[in-house]
C-alpha cells in the first residue's frame, strides 16, 4: 500500500502497492514522495493499475469534468480552477495547487476544484487533506460519482477497506457503467479475502471494459493474478491471452505471461516473455521482478550463465538503493 | 472356483490391505487444549506501547523451550520488553522470566533465583550449550543490549556477555537492534557459534511519524535503514570473535526477522536462512572455509513467486516431504501469503510450492509471526503451526480485529483418504479444539513435549497478554520417537546432526537437531519423529557434524532415546 507516486500520461496519480516494489526504472519518481510510508500494505500485490489505465482514468474524469464544468462555469473560481487543471495536466503540481487554492478561496463549493485538490493531495500522501476535500465535494454534490469514487479510492489507498468498499459501492450505484469502480471493488474484496465477491467484480469490470469498446488490461491482469494464486491456470491463461491482444506493449502483461509459462514448465517460452517484458517500459512491474522471473526461467532452461547475469542485475539494483 | 480357493485368494489381498494400513497411519484430528492457568504460567508479555506507534513495540515476544536443570522436563524462558523511550526494565512487569517445569504439569517462576530478570528491551532468545558443559545457556537479543547467560548447572546463571564479547555493539554501527538469534557450528569444530539477526536502525529520539495526522500508524520498514547480521565464532574459551565481515555475512544489508539452519545442499556444513521484512530473503551457503555465499536469488527463495518481497517473519528449515532434503517455510503479512519452498536437491534450487500445497491460499488473510514444522499427530509427516496476529490497531483498516487465533495445517501428503495427492497441507485449525480458537496478538512460539507424552506441545506469547500453553491432546494412537543427541567430537547437544529413521516398511524419515525455529524463539533440541503405526524404528542413523555416522538398529518407539557420539571430545 502507500506507495509511490507515478507520473504517466502527463497526469499524476498515486497507484497501488508499491511499498514492496520501489521503482527502479529510469524516470520513476522517488518512492514515498511527500511523506513516509505507513507500515505495510494490506492491498494485494496484484492491485496495480497500469499507467495507461491511470491516464485513461483521469482522461475519462477530465471528460466527465468537462461536462460537469459547464454547470460551474459561472462560478467566480472557475477560471482559476481551469488554470489549475491545465497545470495539473502538465505535471506542474505546486503551481496547480496554488491555482486550485485560489479557485477555492473564490468559491469554496466548487466541486471540480475540490476533486482536483484531492488528487493533488493524494499525490503528496496528504490523504487527510484529500479526504476533507472529497467530503466537502460530496456535501455540495452528493450525486457526484467521481467524487465518491475518489473517496473510495483514497480509503483503498489508505488500507481502510470497509470505508473504501462503502464509498465504492455508492459510486457504483451512481454510475454502474464505470469499470474502474468495479475493479476497485474487486481489489478491495480480494484484499479482505472475499474471493467469490472479488471474482464477481473482476468479471463485471471486464464485461464493462469490453462493452466500452476500448478495453484496458487492468481487470484482466488483476483477475488473472487471482486465478494464478487459486491454481486455475487455464482461466489465468485465457485472461492473459486477451490482455496480450489488448496491449501487446505492456510490460505487466508479458511478465504475467512469463510467470504462467514458467509455472506450466515452458521455461524457454517464459524466457522469451521475460526478455520481452524487460525491453518494455509501460507498466508497474519492476526490473527486479522481471529479473527474478528470468533467473528462474533461465535456470529451468539449463542456462546458468544467463541466470547468474540476472541475479547480478538485481544485486546491482540493491547496491544502488543502498547508496 | 473351489470352496478353498476363496480364502487363498483373499489372503494376499488381506496382507496387502494390512500393509497399506500400516503405511498410512491413523489420522485423528490434531487437537490442543490451552492450559497456561492450570500450568501456573503467569507471564504476560509487555511491549511498553503508549500509543506512539514505536516500531519496536511490534517485535517483542521471544520464548525458549529448554531443559535448564537437566531433569528431563522442558522449562520455559520468556524475553520481555521495557519502557519506551528509556528502554529500561523499570519494574517486575518487564522482567524476563524463567519457569521451571515441575514435571507434574505445572511450572514455577524461578527467575529471581536464576538471576535472569535481565535489562533493556529484550526480544530474541536463543538457547544452546555453547560451552559444552552439559547445561544449556541462554542468549537474549534486544534493542539496546544483548546478553549471554552461562548456565552454572545449579539453577543459577551468570551474565558473561562482556567476557564473551557478545554485547552486539559493532565498531562502526554501534548496538544494532537484534530480533532473532541462533546457535550453530558453522565450522564443525565442535563448538557452537552464534548468528544474530538484526532488524533496522532505530532510535527513539528520531523515530519517524507515519500516516496522516489524524491516522498515525506504524511506519513501513522502508522508513528505516536496514542492518547487517552478525556471526560470532566460538573461541572455545568462553569468548567469541566477531567474524561477520570476514565470513561475508555483514556484506548483506537486510531487515532480518527469523533465522533457521540446515545443511540444505548436503555438503556437511550448516547453511543459514534469514527471513527479511519487506526486502528479499537471504540464503547463506556455507562454503566450508569460514565464508558464506549469499545465494537466495539463485536458489529461488529470495522473493515471492511474482518477484515481490514479502514481510518475512518466522522461518523453519526442515524436510516436509520426507525426501531427505530440508525445505523452507516462511510466514509473512496479510496478503503476502506464507511461503513454502521445496528443496529440489539439484543445483541448489528450491521450488515455490506455496500455491500447489494449499498453503498460499490458506494463509493470505493471515499475518504470521513464529511458526514450526512438527509432526503433531505422529503420522510420519511434519505439519505446520503458525502464531498469528495482525499489527495492533490495524482493526480500523481491516474492519475486523487484529487479534487472530493460531493456525495449524496438517500435512496430508501421505494420506490417501484426503485424495489430495502430491505435497499438500490442509488447514485443520477449526477442529483443533476450543482452546485453539482463542484470538490474541500472538507473536513468539516455541515447541517441545512439555509433559513427555510424545506429542509436541506449543507455547505462544501474546502482546500485552497472557502466554498460551497449547497442550497437544491429539488422539491418533500413533507411535513416536525422540532422539536426544550427546556429542563428543561434535558440539555437546549435537546441533546440526542429521538423523535418518528407517521404518519397518522401508520408508525413511529425516530430521536434524536445531533450536532455531520460528521467530525470535528457541525450541527443544531433540529430533522428533512420528512413527505412525510402527512401534519401533528399524534403524536410526545419525550423521554428526564431526562427519561421523552412527547407526542404531531396532530402536523401540514411544520414548526419548539418547544417542551418544562414539569418539571422545578433543
């Protein structure tokens, strides 16, 4: 849980898990930016949402916000909010925050500004501020599904699962067509060990993604990881296959494919997938994870020298971290 | 078919059935009763918590099972916390405690007489006879001080820390926070050496605060700098030499929790496994020349299957599938899933069998501390016990209590009735008795047969609560054998010796002598075997750390058998 701040798609959002896998790739922002990580994650490790999805999440939010913006265009703080949103889109977070604060001084009930400030606050681990903003937003506009979704999301990020579930369920009632809400409901249920409920939400998230015409891989991967743990390798394989069709440039998908192949005893194919994953940079799986997969895949292929090379790569990462 | 042909045809079938029955012993439920009150164990573990979320509060709870007075009844020693931030044992409630087993189901607190009340914030206990005088000694590891107590053999102990050079203070790093420790003879010279597992650099004055201002919580280990572990060579004269750097151990910075020893590659030298918290696990292969090669990555035990580091806690390094190769079990935090690594016996590789064995799915919602791999129903297959609890104050995040009941998994690898096949474990906690269902903040655990009935019992510490003594009352009717070793060329307790028991049907069971089991704790040094339906072992073979091999034939079961190493101590 409480993890890293990742920047993707020109937008910033704090993604899941992270504590166990600090980013290692060039360009990844430092772990626990803006605050110390709270002890341990509860969230399952299979809860990462890819940068692409995160970007799309925010793009969708932006589109929604644009529609909602019309309702707020006459607000005295609207211009400042728009400026803040634009700066946020360009990753100029301090400047964005200043504009959002100005907007809220002019209109403390400006809901889009409150949700944007909540996102900015989450980006610097100020979940208390994010929560307060979202509570204010929901007091002004109780039917805002996006504010409710973010409210549930921040609780999920803070590991407060009962509250996360309550908010996400409300968001789902307000907008049953949003696949991300279903995905996070699945993730929260899985975190609490309610496998059947998690499976139902993952399946629903996949259905909604497919119905959208532009499905994203995240629910496919989350569901496949759960099936892997449950030992349903065939079901896992079908989901990974679909994820590969949807996003062949995703490191995460190739990594999961490699893990499955290794589990099935197809070491040479696992090597191929692992090496492919290592070459890709879109996703949340770290270099360290891929190297560990490759150590095992090469060993199983009888290629000890290559395996040793990947072990050394991990040790080099560790030496770097210790500096 | 003649009238006589039927019995003749049946005879071999009946014989085969009888053989099958003997192959597959009785699988009565594993059951425990909780008897700490009846036993007179009044110890309560104090972690000194004051709501400030100091990291050290999470780690207390070491316990040791040892026969300090040599009466054949296993006694108990508990490590205890101290006040925070002064880290002093300001009153009796913080004292470490020694309880003598009265051999009648009760215990007596003999701390004062023994001189073991201790000082500082204690966490780890490791017991063994380091000076080969026949009396087990006690090492206590902690936050601000480590202590070595030499057992005088008269019911009292002497603090020999300074003379021994085991205060734990590193010339460069100062006193490091020890959470586990263990004794083993890494150079097979007949004298036990000490491995100390250190966690993170921690200072009450600079303790970071984590979480939002309205929701403070314990910091993630990433908020602290990791530490190296330490190895101390026994100089055979009551002193030790810090060989952490020379051996290569100190080169590896971790956040150590549990430690376990076994000769995993069968080269005659004991290797070391260290479970780390949120960074990868270490496997130190003993090269046999005084140095160690860290090869957790190559061996496949460094990470979880997806390459993520778990919050590793307790560890045990024993053979769960009776193939003669020590395997590894490691507990972790909620949503980690506990790890089970099977030793493949080739190219020093392990296979992660957590998922296939059923352990991963069965433990994903648990946070495990100490643990042990013992044959609780004496059916010839080692089972798994986990001391469980989430972190204190995690309730709000989970929506359910942090306190948990413990968990026991039966090894059903050899049980045809389960139709499980392969290497499988089955969670049998729900049927392990009413006393087993008690939820608490369980931490340390030690394993021994406290009432000498042949069934292994468990003692478990709980944060800010009473100790639990889980008396094994499983009614399997299976036979057992406990091997007590007495080394001469090897160390006196024979720690590190590998014991191989052949049953009358030809099957072979394996074990090795160690007191390093679980988290921060220390268990009896006896090597135990469940014999199933057999009342005796065909042979018992001991491979001593000295290299000697000894075979004893026709060993009667249901008793503790002492096997003495042939050659005199040099």
